[in-house]
């Protein structure tokens, strides 16, 4: 959505609050009250399913993306959770307030699975969120309606079996682990979204801070370590522990604020903001900044303000210091947008809550504390650098040059997204060769440590030669540059689809042949996608679980209109996301996988999702 449409929608929502109280004055015969324009009924469909019926008066319509469903914790919710709602596709409409959206002009029914312990009948308090407009131009504010629906007693034998599978698995470092409930598989992102909607706010903040701490050790965040460390080292011998802490805090706060603002904007706009910053020219520009910082640390030139400006500010050093902190905060904000561009279950959950309920306070708070959790290791490392770096002497120059090599490695990592795999080997060879030369030229061999460092330099030099040789020998993997020496790995073979129509045809063909299907959302700039390819899709158990499935891949690297349409179709915010369909052609929404998932876990999920039977015990 364009920014002006987003701004307009905000103004419309704001003004519509006043419209609700003045409809009678403007003419009751022209616009119906919302409870008459949009009628809602909630009924039980068995012991573990609820159906919500929306009845829309002619001349009005409901927004599909504004539907949201939760349990009312204030009403004494029993031991139960709601699964992912099965919302049918709506009609596409070029809406004057929100841009191109799916809407419902007629009635629609939404089925919601309920996970509950076995036992007698229970009364379930459900909160239904919705928003709609009149064709004549009035847009009603988002609203929530509360219902109570009676679920019949469960079949004890069946539910005891299901309860054995109700296991909450601890989140992995990348956020890939999932949880299960009595309604088969319940994805972690759905469980976390429900926590944000209905949980105690203190518990939400504590949970997401911890999840952010785990995410800090994933490949999507690790590149920030050399960036921040290089900034600290680049300050020279004047870095104290206190100043290093203040600079690190500026970087982390810049990252956290940008993550929060970008997340809220992405959820409101229905687009992945970070994907917009993966354009080639932006990647090249940001990489050149890292190269310039590296060359500065090598001593080729000094990055500083013009002499005339330094003279004017000589008497106001505090302002100069504040400007440094501001620049570091900007670097943290840019790093959040460009370096860390992966979707994980906690991030997906927060974005989904904002998009579906419009609750920016809870969703935005979860995003902010999650980002702070991601920044804790950066804060520790950055502050430690101020304590551990030499304060004077030749070692300080050597350490700065070492961080310059790390800056070149970050630039190589970013530029490798834009070139063929074989040429990425050459990019990685540059920091490896320079690092080897640095260790040989700067380190003296008068001590055991000196010999160890030179030995490391020899290893880096051999690695650089292997990378260069791999370019000519057909290598594609920086971790195994010589393909002839690497262990061959069989991976999954996908059929690439581009558009929604491509997907519909592929799913229909799979169902006609009685086969399940899997769709992998991938992008070249997505680190977790590469992890899935390398560590998960090459696993024999994973390949066996998907032997009968039709494997589809949507490459959304370009983030063009077709890619965005696919993402909107599934209401997701970017890769890595994996969806499954049964042999009946119906998506198993509860089995969606967001973020990296280890091979053994993914094999069990894929087997259950594609077989239609519960294989997870």
C-alpha cells in the first residue's frame, strides 16, 4: 500500500469514530447502525469446532483482513485455545480507504478449531473482531463483539488420545519450534498471537523479550555483531567502557525503534517493509558503506568532519558527541532494515495481531521488547569491546584492521545475494585473503600467541585459494568451495510458481492426482531460507516424508506485484514460510511453518500435514 493510502486510512479510521455517534444526525435512513449492517452469529460445530456466520446487508461489505477471533480471558475462559480460522477467499476490491483488499459483500462462514481438554460441556466466551464499510462511502470503525457458545461434551477416548499429543515444545534459537494441541498441530506463531491478544501484558513482554534473546543467536542477527564491534573499534584509543556502553545502547535502541516502526507499518500496509530494502541498489550502497568503513580502519583515509566545521564545533563538544550517538543509532536502524530480513514465529505473531486486530499497543510493545532482547548480546559485546580493546600502541591499529576485515566480510555476505553462487566465492575470498595478509604482516612470532595467529593466517590463506579455485571448478558453496571434495547432498526438487493462478492450477492438479502439496516461500536475501535448503531439505527423513507430495516454490526475491499478491493471498509477511495442502486440495493452515525448523521436527510436521493423519506423538 502506498504511504498516502496508509495515511488516508488512518484519517478515515479516526474520523469514523465520530461517524458512529453522528449517524443518526446525518440521516438514519441512509446508513444502518453497524449491528444491523453486519450481523454475526456464533454456533458450535461439534466438541472441537466453532463456526462464525457473518451476514452482510446489501450495499455494505466486510474486510477480510479485519476478521480476528480470540477467547475472552476476562470472562473466565476454560482450558482451551483457538486454532487458525479457516477464512474463505473474498472478492478483490480497489478500496478508496485501504487500497486493494479482499472483501465480502454477502454472507460468509468461518470455521475455527478449538483445542480443549476432554470433559463435559463447556461455555466458550469468544470475541469476534470485524470492520466494514458502506458502498456509499461511510467506513465504520473496527469493533469487537462478544459471544458465548456452548460446546458439547467431548469423546473421552478420542480426546485422551489427542491430549497425549498436546506438547508445548520449547522455541528453538531461530524460533522454528512449534507447539501442538488437541486439534493436531498448532503452529507457534498462532499460539504466540493468541498470547498477545489475550494474555497478561507483563507476561507478553517477558515472553517476547526472552524470544528476542534467542533470536539474537540466529544467522539473521549475527551480522550485526561485526558491525557494532567495528563501530566501537573505529572510535580509536579514546573508547572507555562507559562510552562503549552508550554507543552500543544507541545502536540497539535505533534497531529496536526501527523494527517496531517498520513492523507496525508493514502490518498496517499488508507488505513486508524489509523486503523493500532488499533492492539491488540499496544493497550495493550499504555494502559500499561497509567497504569504506573497512578501508578507513585499514588507515587508507580518515572519516571525519571537514576542518572548518570541526573548528566551529570545537567549543561545543557535547553536540559533537550527541551527533556521534545519533549516527550510531541511524546505523542500527539501517541494519535492522537491511541486514536482518527474516521472518520468525514471534515476529509473525506480532505482525498478525496488528494486521488482524489493529491493536498497535500490544503488537508494537511485543515487537519493541523482542528487539531489545535481540540487542542484549550486542550490548554486552559492544560494551566488552570498550573494556578489552587496547587503548594505545601498535596493537590498537592491528585490532582496528581486524575489524576492517570483518566489515569486508559483511559486505561480501550482502553482495552475495546479488550474484551467482559461483561468483560469491570470489567475494568471500577478498576478506579471507586480506585477513591472511594482515595476520602475517602485523603479528610478530616472538610468542606462542604470535605463532598461533600466524597459523590462523595460513589457514585463511589456504581458504582464500580454495575459494578462488572453486570459482573455476564449479563450486557454489563458500563452506565447501571445492565441489569435487564435498560430500554430495541430495536435496528436494521444486516446481517454481510465480502467480496466484500458477498456484491454483498446481494445487488443483495435485488434488486431481490424489497427492498432497507443499509451497515454500523463498528469497535470495532470506538467510533462514538458505538454512532450510542446506540443513533441512537435504535430510533423508524430510525427503521421505514428502516423497508423494507436489513440491512448489515461490521465489519472492523481486518483491514485485505478483510476489506481493501471493503474500497477500496467504496473509503472510515474508519468507521463510511453508504451507501444506492435503490430497483433497485443502490447505492445512494449522501446519504452516514460519522461520527455520530443524530437520527432525520438520519431517514429523510434513508427514502429518501431507498424510492427513496424526503421526506426532
